[in-house]
C-alpha cells in the first residue's frame, strides 16, 4: 500500500481485496489495498482499480485489517446510519424473546457495525470498541444507546486485544452514568453476578448462554464441569444433578462460582482448583464414572500455526472425558477456536472416541447463542462449537 498523505480520503483495492469486498466480507487487509488516503478513524469510499464503487469502509492505516467495509451502498455513514444499525440490532434481540437479562445486543460485523460490541447486563451496558472509526464516533453511539435503552450506566472495556491492534488507548472507563463492580443478572432459572470491570471479555461468557441452558436440561446424577470459570454451566447443571464438581485453574473464578452457588441456594456443587489436564488424567486413571462431563476450554488455537498443538490438547481432554462417562452419560464438548473448524473438531472427537473405546451417539451440534449471530459470508463470525454426545457403551 502506498501511503499518499496528500491523497483525498478514499481507498483503491487490489483485485484480491475487491473480490473479497464483493463476496460480502468486510475485512480488507493492508496488503490488498493498492492505494489509500485518509487518517485512522475516517470513513472512506472504497473502489476497485477500474474506479467502480464498492462501499464505505472504516479506515485505519495502522491496523493489519486497514479497512472494514461497513456499507455496501452509496449512502452516508453518519449519525443516522449508526442509529439505524443499532435499532436493527436491538429489534433482532427483541425477536429472540430471551429468557434473561444478560446477552449481546450488538455483535460487531454480524450486526453491520465492524468493531463494536454492546453487551447488556441487567440495567447496564458494556461496550468493546475495536475500530478507530467507531471510537471516534463513540459519543453518537452512547447518546443513541441512552435514548433507546435508558441504561443506568455504560462501561467501555478498553482492555481488549483488538484495541491494541488498532492502536487505540486501552483504559476501562465509564462512558455514562455509574457502573458497579458486579451486577446480579438472570439466565433462565439461574442468577449470577457479572463483573463488567474485571470479568473475562465484557464481564462473562455470554456466547455460551444457550448452551448452559441446554446443559441444564441434560444434567443428572454426577456431573463434572471442567474449565468452569465462574461456574456458569455448573449452576445450571446443579438444578437437576445430584452433585456437580466445578474445576478451574483460577482461584478468583472459583471464588466467584462459590458466591453464585450461594446466591442460587445450591449446596450440591463442589469447587476444585486444579489444572484440567492433570485432573482429567487422574480421574480417568482412577476409573471414576460420571453422568455428564462438560468441557469448555479457552481457545487452544488462536492462530492457524497453533493448530497441531491445539488438536492434541483437544484430543487429550476429550479422550479422558469420554473414558469418564457412564453408559448413558453425556459429554458436552465445546471449542471457541475459530481455526479449529467443526470438521477438524469432529475428526478429533472421532479419534478420541476410537482411542477411548467408546460408542457415542451425537445428540446435538450446537453453536454460539443466537444473540451472537453468524453472517454467511463472514466465516469468522462462526467460531463456537458444542458437541453433545451420549455414551452408549
Ligand atoms: N464455562 C465458562 C467459561 C470457561 S472459560 C462459562 O460458561 O462461563 C475457560 C476457563 O478455563 C477460564 O476460567 C480459565 O481459568 C480456565 N483454564 C484455562 N486453562 C486451564 C487449565 N489448564 N486448567 C484448568 N482451567 C483452565
């Protein structure tokens, strides 16, 4: 890309970038831009090399993804444009009739606003802003959210990796009203404390909401929730199970889980601080049996290069978990690594089942909750996978 400082704000794409934009993918990499002018945060018109208009893009020359095509039609990307996109995102959430008050209201590219995430925790909103163009227009966005939703407070979780990549400041700060350290929210029949300031992501793992509800429906007998974080799955499972053991390497996460168990009046959950790999190996070597095992590990493959090692790690935990299943037992196996595709995950589970000598019936393949929608032409918006497998013998 030529950095022609004198050039007017606009971008001309190389053929590969133009083809990508035409396919409906908003991300244009620096190497696919022939020439561009403008500053970080500008919304620039985008053309192919013959001068055909391709859309309006959020521009940031400092980012590897230097352009995010936000609008494919030739209309102004102004305050009204942002408002319309936000209204549509909220209308879609309304249509889902979510039983609870903690979920994602706007899912960036998948709701047509590249780089903006808006999560709801009860009466509070938590934002993540991973693009310079959105960052510059934060006032509009906050005004619109206040007008449409009347929240008590709005927090910016500026400490996301995406902001660092875009060269934006990384402070966590209040944008409106007041935001407390923790907020009690409801997820179906379960209540938990979200931590907007300090919790993972914007305060919790909202993308697993529907899978936690599903796990609650399958649970019975003796349940092991591995990589439990603040006990999301454990709290749901404990409603039907006899006993649940939540396992995580993080002490603070387990403390939060213990407090939430109390909040829900659950006395059948035990909390074990341990490395999941060691614990799973130890339990399977000891010949223990469970009626349900939940595996919700962090992303083992953050990049393509990490895939071979990640695959071994996924296989190891799933193999151990399968060995632990009683006949009729359920394995709830998740992966949030985009690069570890559904096909790769299926293949890994197959190989784990073969080594474990178990026959597993596929009860369901699940994904991220519907408030984290996928866009057909943006494969990266589909990242969470969840296999529900029943041990036949
Ligand atoms: N199931 C949770 C989210 C899990 S996030 C929910 O629905 O809310 C992944 C968790 O794995 C984090 O809490 C992290 O502390 C934990 N973790 C990461 N590596 C681990 C390891 N090797 N052993 C045990 N826990 C680990």
